[in-house]
């Protein structure tokens, strides 16, 4: 769930819980609003955690001269390491 989806769920839940004065016999809209607000908060927290996750790039360049031909050889490698 992304950050935007969490905010959307929270807003829809707040509208259902606080702004709507409709009585429906088969569902409690206030309870659904509170459940959507909790789901939105969880989505916002997960979105922030995923945004702040750090990644480290590792790039290595090695240059040497081939003794047989005298040509310069460059070897490049790159990768990502997760810090978490």
C-alpha cells in the first residue's frame, strides 16, 4: 500500500465516521469509518517506512594493463546492498 492510498483511506474513513449522518440498518457507517481510518494510518506508516528505507550502491572500477598485448583493461562492477 502506498502513502497516497493510506491518506485516501484515512480521509474516506473520517468522512464516514464524522461527517455522514445517514442511518443504514444493515451496516454501521461510523464503525466502517473508524476501521478505514485505522487501515489508513497503517498504510501511511508502511508508506513512510518504505520511503525511508536506505539503499547503498557499490561501484568498483579496476584498471590494469594486459602484459601480453599492452592493452588497458577496465573492469567495472556495480550492485546494491540493503542496509535493513
